C-alpha cells in the first residue's frame, strides 16, 4: 500500500513539473513579439525625431522668407492721364515728343512716381515691371494717329501705336516690359511728335509699374 502511494506521489510531481516546463503559453514566441514591437517603437521614435528636425528647418526657412518679404521695399504705382469727372480733352499733336504726365496717381506706394512730372525714379536697384495703355477715339478736326514710347533714361524701351480712328471710331493700344533699373534711373512715357492722345472720366489711358524684386 505504501508503494502505491509513493508511485502516485511521484506521478503527480512529474506531471506538475512537466506543466511548468511546457506551459500552454509559448513564452519564447511572446518574447519575440515583444522584441519586434520594441524595434518598431524605436524606429517610430527615430522617424518622429527626424520629422521634428525637418519641421524645425522648415520653420526657420519660413521665418527667413517672411522676413525677406516683410523687409523688401514696396514700390508700386498706377496713374491715369487726368482726373476728369466730366468732359474730355486731347493732348497733342505736338511738334516734338512730350513726356505724358499721368496726374491722377490713385496708387503710389513708395512715392517713386511723381504725378507732377510723369516720371518714375527707381528708389533702389532691381527689376521693375511697367505697362501703359493708349485709348484714342475720333476727335474734332483732322484725325491724328496715336503713339507713345516707354522710355528709360532717354532711351526707348518699347512703344505702342495706332492709326487714326476709322470706321470703328475708337482705337486702343498699349505695351509693357520688365526692366532692370539702378537706383536713380528714370522711366516715363513719351507721346510721339505729331501724334495725340485722349482722356476723359473713364480713365482709359494709364501708366503703371511696380518692383518685382531687388537686385
């Protein structure tokens, strides 16, 4: 009887020991999963650190760009030949070329354009964009052509012309250019000799310009 009891005790002990050594949960596999998860987390942390550095770099670049835009001189103007509310008038024809004075400067940021003389004087070196338009309808007396030039320091840059109005009774022309200027250079529009231009309350003859970027 004693031997049977010993045998049962030994059998129960061996069974429990086997359960401990070979549990139903695979510990090694679970540890491998935890290690893989740890590697992924470390990779994510490294990626987040890299993204943070990139974000800081972009923020610095944006700050530099914003400062550059803020600090860049602002130069822009637009003007019409007159500020007439009613009626109309013709300028020309003249025997010589005449600088057109666009006296109604409704935009003049930086005050580089002088509405008393019609001359734009560059406040700093850079590339500027200019445009002008010519509106010319049928007028009293013999009909005349219209024509004008965009001039830099006395030298023609571009021009716009149109024949005397015919059957359509109205003609419009114009031109534009990007020009490299040094500080103090002057740009203006000149009416050609023996040509004329028209202005009224609709303000269809304009001269405009602005700084694209400093150089």
